[in-house]
C-alpha cells in the first residue's frame, strides 16, 4: 500500500471508468482514491460499481456539492495520511494527464526530489489541442508566478504531481486555502519554503476530449491575486 493516486471528480461519467482501468493496468500497484463532489451525472455511482472488481485498491470519498479542487485534494491528502501511503499523486480524470507518466513521476520522487511536477513548460514538455489564448494564459501565469515568488518551478499551476508523504505530513494542510490554480501554486510554494526539493518531469498535456472543462475567470483571478498573498506565508 505504497502509492495512491487522488483523482477529484465532478461530472466525469465519460472518463472515469476509462481512467480507473488505465491506472490499474500499469505496473507499480497503484491505488486510487476518487474524491467526488456530488456529481449529478452519476460519476460516483460508476466508481462504486467498479469497487467490487477492484475492492482492495479503489476507494471513493463522496462530498456534498461542488466545493472546489483545492478542498477536494486536501480531503484526499488527509485520507492518505491516515493510512500508510508513502507516495501520493494528484491527477485529473480527463486524460489531460497521461497515466503512463505516473511511473516517471514516481521514479524521480524516489531518487531525486521530494515533490515532482509533471511539467508542460520544462524542456521536453508540451501542450497539444489547446487554443492559443489558453496557452497564453497558462504560460503567462507561470512566468508571472516565478517573477513574484522566485520559486524555481517552470509549471507552477500544474496539477499532475507526486508528493512524498513527508511533504504533506509536514505542511499545515488546514492553512491551505486557495481553490483553483492558486491551490496548485500554493502547495508547491509551501513545500519549497519548507525546504523540500521540487523536481520536474516533462509531459505532453492534452486537452480533454470528453466532458466539460472546469476552468473559469474566477479561478484565474484567484491565482493572480493569490500569488501576491503567498509572499506573506
């Protein structure tokens, strides 16, 4: 019971069974925790229907209502820390993060870093099927974050991450309060300020083919303002 992949969901019925089966097809004995925010499309029911097949390694944490990505991950982190997982992953349900890259993140996390980011913007990383304005916002946000925080991470808003247990157990999780992209930045920034080593593995990020993106103007605004607030941590 070493590796746990946390996948937050809200209306992911088109993707959820496929992503679960793909992760379980990999070598490495991964476990999965789905954190579902009361998806009205039946995502949670699909997961529960698969639990008899994967009874010892598929788990679901059901929450009432859409409470945000950040709180979903914090709930998942606390769940993992109550158990014996040593490596804890963040990953999207929509295949924008290629599950085949989990082993590459894990390998670096066991040998050369405390927290490893699947990075679009380090050498060898790339983005496909994104409109130019989305790429501009994302790359601009990464540059903006580095300029303000001086954090040595090329893709600070990335949501494909592997943590060593000690990073999450050291971090004051109840003090992490941002929700969207700012949450991703805050987690990396807090880890860096605590002295943990952050590594980056180049990935190809592919926009979702099915389902609806949860991106919004409010999430972008939160990140832009939140970066300045983080300097006071």
